C-alpha cells in the first residue's frame, strides 16, 4: 500500500526510532535510512543494512566524505548529507526517518524529481507540502513532529531519535508550537491621560504604514510557465538549435520544416510569419537591438536578415554552423570552418575572419562553438567538443575566454552557456538540465555549487541545446529528444508506405541499401554519440558497427558490399574510415580529410571514391574524386563559388548527378564523369535536391521544390539528355537534407527506403517561462 494508517505509521516509526536511538548511543550513524532498509518480522520493524555505516567506520568518516561523495539515497538524504558535509551526526538519521514517516502517511517522499540534481535542489531550497494538506486526518502533533524532524538546519531538529518518537504522540508540543495563548481579560481604563501615549503611538504607526504603502517596492512578478501552441504548419524543423528570442522578449524566432524556414512570431500573436527572403535556415540568433537575425545555411554560410523586411545578406561562407552571436562590439562571433576555433568578423559581406581561440587538438579538442560575448566585448563563453581517442570521449565542456589574448579556461562540463549579469552562469548539461552557477569573471572560474533551475531541455545535433534568456527575464527553451523518434519505411512508386520493422525506432538518418539489397546502413543519433548501424532488411535486430569516436556519420557501402565507409572523429578529427559491415575487424583509415570533406560515395565498380567538401578557398561546397590505390588525395571535379552537393554516379560510372545553388536555389544537374568540365545539363527547373541515379540508369530521382519525389527519364546515348518528369509522391513527412540524400532505392527501382518522423510523447515543443529571473533570486548561496 502506498499509504499506511496513521497508527501503523506511528508504530513503525517508533520501532525504527528505538533501533536508531540504540545505534546512536553506541556511536553508529546509519546514513541510509529508507523504506528498503526497514524490514518487518512478525509485525516488528527491524533496521537493516548498516553497510555504509560500517564502511565509514572502517575507512574513517573524513576519508569517506572528503572526496565530495554524498552517501545515501537522494529522496531520504538530509540537507547536510546531500551537500557532502564531512560531519554527519544522529540528526541526519532523524531527518531520513522523518522522510520515511512522511511517505508512509502521504504516499510519496517529501521531495521527488526526475534526476538526483533535481531532488537535491528541492531538499536544499523547498519546504515539503504540509501533511494536513495531503491527508486531513493527520493529528497536529504528528505533523509538528515530522516538520521539526525535516528541518533544514540540524539544530532545529530533535536531539535524539527517542525525542522524535515521543513527539509523535505528545499533543502538548504541537499546542505550544502553534502559538496558542490565553487572552487576558479586558482592563477598565478610567482616565484619558493613561491612553494618550498609546493613541500617539498608534498615530505614528498609521503614518509609517501609509508612507510604506506609498513608497514600498513593487511586489515580485509571478513566474509563469507554458508551452507554445503550434499547428502542423509550424512544426519545428532542423537538428541544430532552432529557437531564439528578441532581447525585449516580444518576438520569438524559430525554424520550421520543410526548409527549414525561418519564422518570426510576436508573442501577442497565435501564429508566426515566415521570412520570404530566407531559405534553409539553421541556428538563428538575434542582434542586441532586436532588429536583425543571423542564421546559418548550407553548405557553410552565415547570412543576416532584417526583421523589418528586405533581402538577406550573406556575410561569410567559411563557417561551421553550431551557433553564432552578435557581440556588443559590433562584430559577429562564430566557429571558423578551418581550425574550428571561435572567429569574429564585421557585419559586412566577405569581411575577413579574425581568430579568437585555437583548438587544442593535442588535448583532444575538435571544435569550439556556441559563443556568447559578455557585455563590454572583452570576454566570451563558448563550448568545447572533444573527439574520441581509443574509444574514450571527454564530456563536452563550457569555457571562458579572454578575447584579446585568446586564452581560455574550462569552467564546467556542459553543452552551452549564457552569461547573466553581474556574476551568474546559466548552462545546459548533457542530460537536458539547465543549471545556474556563480561566476567569477575576473578569475575565469565557477564559484560554489550550481543548482538546477529547469529540466527536460532538448539536445540537438552537434551538442546544440536550444535556450535563450531575454533582457526582460523571459526564458525560452526547446523540449523533446535530439529529434522526434523515427522509423524506416518502404514506399512504392504509388506512395504506399510500409514499416520495415515496427520495433525499430530512433533518431535515424542517412539510409543506404547494400549492393545485394539485403542490408541497410544508417546513422543513429543518441544523447551522447552518432553511430553507424547495420540492419538486415528481412529479419533480425540491427547491429551497431561503430564504437570508436563520438561522431560517426554518412555511411556508404563499398562496391563489394562487404564494408562500409563513413566519416568519424575516431582520431580526434573528422576523417574517412572503412570497416567490415559484420563488425569483425577494426576500422581502417580510408582518407585523411584535409579539405574538410563531407559525405562520400563509391562508384559501382569500386574504382572511384567521390566526396563532397564543405567549403573551398572561394567559400562554397565542392565535389572531389580519387582512385584509391592510384591517387593519394582527392582532386576537385566541381570547384565553383556555388555549393555543389549530394553527388550520385550513374551505374556505368560515366555521369555524375548533383545539386547546386548557382541559380539562387537548389537545382539538379548532370555532368560527364570524371571530366566534369566538358559539359553540363540541367535536370530540374522548379527546385531540386538529393538526386539519386536509378539502378537501371534510365531515371534520376530527386526531391523537387514542392517536397515531391519525382522521376525524370534520362538517356546517355549518344550523349546525356533529360526527358519527361513524373511526380511519384509527396515526401514532406519524411526526413530530408539538401546537403545529403536521406533516401535510397531498391535494385529493381520499384521501392524506396525513407525515414519517417513520429509524433507522440516525444514531440518537440517550445516552453516559455515569464519572469524567470524572479525564480533565480536566492537560488545561489553567497
């Protein structure tokens, strides 16, 4: 039973208190009183499991606790035990016993939470709900005794377990504590002179009260939480950070699918409006005056658009996409594509990049991202990502840097941080908890113990966490997983969908079917890593292929179907690796990617390896190729100032399809291979991305500008020509990515593999907390 009768609860508590009193008088503190350690034998309560007490006695209490380890179970820990104080006495056990008493009566412990941090935070800062509120039949003396034993300060509790037991059935204690007093009888006043001083005092009191009412500070604003209602046309899109808020808190900015589009929504409105000048927007951020939005878009560009209308202006095309910031000094801060450190640049097209931080590759660092510039423009916060070495990956960390010197220091483990004047740090942890810490700006370090202030934040790709705090104290953050759960589906040419395996779900990406058509390679993102998995399409569970590194992406089958090539940070940087698909050997370095290549594909005869780069000297994506065994490096095939993406080779290896934004939007083109400069033919005219050459060689599939999967008939003799285009089915409800194809086709070209996003409990949402700063007051001990 979750709740016991009041007499039964008191009886068990008294019997446990008797056992503890005996132990305490012999110098033994239990340290882990909880329901599991209370046994009943013939209705007699027995206290069991003195293991922690014996360990402390054997090792010495000082040595057991000086490491900062809090021994015990969170829901029943005393406050002093939760913070790891070295000296724990009998009053800690009394607190834990009172927590058990509370649970026997109320049905739940006094404090609960989804994480240990959340429970400890409540133990330190909140009061338990009164028992009489939860159960009206609780006697006043029982509630008084339990509340006294649950006091935050040990000195306010009972001195012994015996005193606590006695108080449970002593009504006089509760009466004395309640403040009940006998009211004296009225006294007869005979002379006005005797009450004059009192009347004068009353007048002064009334005057003081009136002045206080006139000049008192306004009451604190209420903290209000709610989730933002969004219809199907405004579903959040993209895998990186997707939300921002203007400094005055009046407007939200977020990315939606398909696109992703950039939507601006005044908080007074029920819907937002998409900015028509923006296409393929990721990770938006707002200028300090709230007039402009910075955002990233493929392949490695950053643009700025005015909230008041007008065209978007491309500022740079040599940046990695995880996070940017407008600084108070007039510069924009972001991650440089080459070197992967923090850079800054003027808000003018083509402005040179000035390096601020340098990645310590010898220390395992792979990237600095998510900058947040402090007021004054002299220092900034940023995130450090580490690569895997020998299968071990250091946790992502938050660091503090001096802008003029570039020197930085790690503050704490975390995914993203924001500065709160004058001396506080707000940061997200890997489990989606928002933490508040005291920051020593001059010493570049965190002071004291942080406290949890929100939970359930969504972690996106590249360790991104979407949260922002406006100047008016409005907090906005995303909830949900790294993405809504996904499933793999077959779709025939009429659009009829069928699950591949109803039990197989996750954050699945990059599907490619093996040459024999029997297996599927995918990337699956988890809270900590991205890994390659192999799935038998007819039966059986999926096999995890990668165990080295933390970012394994873009699988591609070798021509013989025995191995998979993929990009990984196995060695600390993103290189190309190849591994047997059955997992029977260690990965082999295929190519050191000095040009920062993206995904790669093999020709069907295995003679060519084709890769997409993220940038070049001119600042756009390129397509490169090499002949393994003959060439030692990749040679550019398509090398322009535009973005060339999603390469796909014809079955005979003589033609290359790809997408490019040379007309201002993505379209599909075909060139000869490998002599790509000899000619070029357009395939799409109304938008095209993610091209895929059919196995027959007579069709090219691609996703058009209306989110349809289309087929265009092609001929390659005597030269290339494109014929009739046919719409197959709409793919708006399926995962898409202009940089990298997110579907594949069977050997007979009759069925397609797609990734379908699922709704449900894991649906992403935007949560708004008004007057959040009021909630932070008093959270940190000075």
